């Protein structure tokens, strides 16, 4: 679909107001003046749905009628945040909506705040999946999502006395505005029981006995493309009692056992935990999704053409959670359609592709054979057969060790990453360094076996959301300087660099940042009571709480600054802002939260330091809060232990909003540095070889550093010497962690370099023009991380998709 014009308004304010009035009249029998925010929100959502329903239908028809290949992105998490403003933007209605509502004395932002976040994900992995949905539609590819409709999204984080508490996130309570229940597309998913193979006219066919049948009902959410008439589908499955089983589950408690399958999103991205419910969830959305894809294929192309399946279907395995796709498609083809094993296997490999999102060994999914075979007896047989053929195929070709190391079933466990790699034609990492580490370290055996399967796809972000929606004033400045083509092709943003010496533009940038900071200061005041100065450096670290992300290194820096200020050593004013959720079972991460909150209490209330340093830990970091924090950031903290952060994506969002990055050379930080040049980033710390040398030689002895560096010692000692009230045991835990011999995250090893980088930050901050220039370069080069471009590469290099073409009616 080509962009017909650069007109950003697809509707007039008058028409918009008329439609709003008639919606309110029809749904709530009230006028605009009488309507509550909730009612206006509902009316707007309904208008938006009217606005895309035709596009949604036409996209579906065009795709099947024109024989387009479709990609299905299987992900156990999707984290879209709110959808009202992004749908308005993509329809070309956003500016009109703001104006029309303002005419009526209403503020779109206030009304949009009614919408709960769709928080069906933990962090980067889920947010990436949602970004890809937006980009697939916006680039005009037929790409759909397949996931789970969790009744409760990621828990709500509350701080009580500085400790994280978790509350249920009942996001559906108000009714979801965007989903469509498609009962007629329901399928059945079988669990447990026994399987007997019986000879049916010469074909060994499974007979299922005594299994539990769960009905999978899809809820579809439209993924609307940007100004292009496309609307794809995010399909989320819900678990229900099968109609024929109603009598089997007469009591509420019995029904719950079935329906609870989709109740909660696992809030843990810190440790693999082989729980039965999680395995059920994984199989449920894998089986339901693949059944509906195969059914559709047969409807469109006929069973006799199943050999062509990979010509029309690509299935993407987002991390190992949907890795069972490999075995399930084999089951559907071999058992369901009596396809010869070898043919089915070629089809499966051609169809599947897999992304790895972490090298952390703790995250590797493995299922106990006992649990797996009981829950999924037939699938287990198929996994075993895949494994047997894999091993047999390599016999005599490679050493027995390699076979043992790479096979799927071993030591009573099923290795899901191995299943995903062996059953796919593509394996990708999410940033250049990460892919390199997969090839040379983590998956090197597989890389030797299948070098052609490996490829890199550096992550991207939805620039539309992070600039056009979250930072409208920056968007307007870009329009004013380089024209609005960048809204359609992010490459255009590079032209912004031409304004490097333009004083008026630099001044505007500063004013926009200041205004965003004033807004955030108000949010901070409202949420925490802490008063912060918008003229201070807003120093931001927002991401899940993990030892490897090293919020602890930032904490040590805060303690050092505090100690300096107490001693009369001056620093520029700084507000350190954290946003981070810890997995409920991750004890260390929760201790870090408590200590940061205790330090915040101490620092924010110490008159000696005259407000020169403030520490703010905002509760419940999520997409909506990110939209408020990120446009107001001056400094972006990307300080993971090098090699540990696969990519990172908050680094990209922050640079796009003009924050300067303090970065270890990890994940996509390296590519940010490539894009902006070393003068426009504060790079520091151990490089990958130094990190691996420490690991290989077990030569990291933090106590030596601590004893020999008095500045470091003083900051670390603050954790245990009573400086910080009310966190003695947590302070001790951090202290012990830092000093543990061969501590994995090498926090103290990077301390000195980090301080040096922060010194440079302070120096540049004294020169506001230079700061603004660096900021401008970062904004211009954020185009490199446009998820639309990432998706173009997935589409052409992995999925082999072509663009949907049809009359894109407005
Ligand atoms: C992280 C860790 C680290 C500590 C120990 C175990 C463990 C288990 C899982 C995870 C993360 C789960 C997968 C994930 O969310 N990965 C993130 O994916 C993002 C999108 O590709 C990427 O930007 C982040 O760097 C990566 O952590």
C-alpha cells in the first residue's frame, strides 16, 4: 500500500464532533456536557472501531483472495499498553480528535487516561511483540499475533513501607473496548489421558482416551496500520468449558479448574520455573493457534495442497515458550492429515522460525519428561521421534558429544530451545552482539551444525508511539524543521542533523524538554509527594529489576553523590528516577527495591544537601507511565553487565526522545554508539572480552577493589554502617552480594569507569548548547531503531512475505 498523501487528517473536526455526539446519544442517552470521562472514552473507542472495521474486513478478504503468505507471531506475551491514541494516530484522526475535544472543553489526554493498560507481558519481550504487531500492519504485511487472553495482566506494583507488594491487575473489569469474541472460530485442545495407536486402513492413528478437553475461544483485536488502510489481527485465546462437557463440570469450582488456564500471566522473567500450569498455557495457545491456521489453510487452498503450506504460512516462535509449535504442527500434519513424516518435517522446518531473547542460562526452558508426557502424551511421542531422528541423522557425522549436547530429550528433560532450533529454518538474536554470542558461545554447537540458520535482527521500537504520541511537541519541531515526511519514513529523521548549529532549533529542543520535565515533575509530586526541580538533570533508569541490569550500580553512584554533597563537594542538581518491577519470587530484586526506597527517603529529606539530589522510584512502571517518563529524560541509564542484555529497547525509546545514554557496550547500546558516534554517547565499562576473561579465569575478586579504592569502599559501606535507616538486612544483602568472590555481574569492577562517565556527563551538562546538540544527534539517529525497518527485515529475510495490495479505502 503506498501512501497517497501526507495529509495527517483523515477526518474534519466538525464531523468528529458530530459522530461523538451521536455515539453519546445512542449509547448513553446523554449529551457531551452530561457525559463522564468514562462515557466519552467509550464513545471514542466505538467511533474508532467504526473507523477501522471496514479496513479490518477488507484486509482479511484481500489477504485470502490474493493468496498472500501470512506470518503468525506466536508469543506468550503481548504488551500493547493503551490503544485509543495509537488507533487514532494510525487512522489519521489524532490531531483532529485533540482539536475537536478541545473545542468542547475536553482534554484528550485526560479521557485517554481512563483506558487500562493491556499489560499482557512482563517487559522487553512482550513490548517487542506488540511493537511488531503495529509495524506489520503499518508496513502493509499480512502478519498476525497469536497469544493468550489473560484475565489478570501483570500485577500492579505497590510500595508499602518501601517494599514491593503485588496486587491483581483486573484489566478486563471495565470491559475491553477493542476485542471481538469470535465464538465460531473456537477449537478444542486436549490434555492428559492416554493415547493408543491403532491401525486405521494402514495408517497408525492415535485414539485419545480419558483426556480433558478445553475449548479455546479466540478474542481478536485489530492491529491498525498507519495511514494505509490495513488492519491485521492479534488473536488472544481464552479457555472455556467445551459445550459437550457442560455436564462434566457442574460446580463452579470444577469449572474454575478449566477456566483458570488463562487467568494469570506468569510474572517471572528472572528464572525458569517448570510449572504445570505454565506448560498448559503454552500448549493451549500453540495448539489452538496452529489448529486455526491449518483449518484456514485448508479452507482457502484445500487439504490436497498441504505440501504448499510454507508458501502461504510462516509461524514465528517468540522465545522458547511456543517452541511446541514444531511438534504440534507435526502432529496435525501426520496424525490429522496422514502426511508422511519426512514430508511433514520439511514443511515444519520451512514454516517455523525462532527468536532467542536471552543468553541467561537460568531462563532456559526445560520440561521434565514425566510432567510433559503425562500432560501431552501424543506430543511427547512426537518430540521423542523428532529427537530420535535428529540423533540418528548425525550418527557418525559428528562426535557423540555434540549429539548429546544438542539433542532435545536428555537426562529426563526436554530442552525447548533445542526443539525450536532443530525444527526451524531460522534462528535469530536481537542485537549484533547478542547474535554473535549465540553463535560463538551459547549455541555454538548448533551454529557449527547449521550456520545458515543463524541471523541477526536488531530490535526496534514503535517510533509512532514514542515520538508522535508521547512527545507531540518534539514531533511538531521535526515537522517544522524537516517537514512531516519523517512520519511516514523514519529515514527522513536523519535530516534533523542539519540543524546541529541552528540556535533556534536547539533552543526549541531545550524548551520542549523542559516542558516535558515540568509535566513529569507534576506527576512525581502527585504520585510520591516529592518535589523535584525541572531544571535538574533527569537521570532515568526504567526496565525490569534484575541483577544483570545493575540498578545497584546506579544506587552506588547515588550514594557517592550523596556523600560528596554531605562533604560539601558540589555537583549539578540531579533527579534520579527509577521505574522497575521485580518478579514476586526474586528475593534479591526486591531487596534492591527496598534499599533504593530507603535511600530515596534519606536523600530527599536531608536538608544538608539543599535539594541538590533527589531520588524517585515510581511505582508500577508500565507502558503508560513510560510515555510520561521517557519524553522528560535527560539521561538514559543502560548499564547492564556487558554480554548480559540481549538488546534492550528502553535505550532506543530514550534516545528517540533526546536523552543522552550512559552505556556499557552491551546489546543494542553498541549499535546506538555506531549510529550517533562516540562523541554523542557516554560509553564506559568492561568490554565483552574482559568480562569473559573474568569468567574463564575466575579472577574477579571484588574485595580487592573494595579494599584498595576508598571512594568505592565508602559508598559500599553506606549499605551497612547505619547511613541508610530502615533497611539493615537488605543493605547487608546488597553488601554481601557486591563482595562475593567472582560475583557474576561485576558491579564493583565497573564502578570507577562509571563515575568517570558520570563526571563527563556533569561537564557536558554545564554546556547546555552542547547537550542540546548531542540530544539532536540522538533524535536524528533513532530512525535506525524503527521497528518498521526491523519488520521489513524479518519479512524479507525470514518470513518471505510480500505486501498486501488492495484498494486502501480511507
Ligand atoms: C532474563 C533473565 C535474566 C536473569 C536470569 C534469567 C532470566 C530469564 C529471562 C529473562 C528475560 C526473558 C526474555 C526477555 O524478556 N528478554 C528481553 O527481550 C528483549 C526483546 O528482545 C530484549 O530487548 C532484552 O534485552 C531481553 O532481556
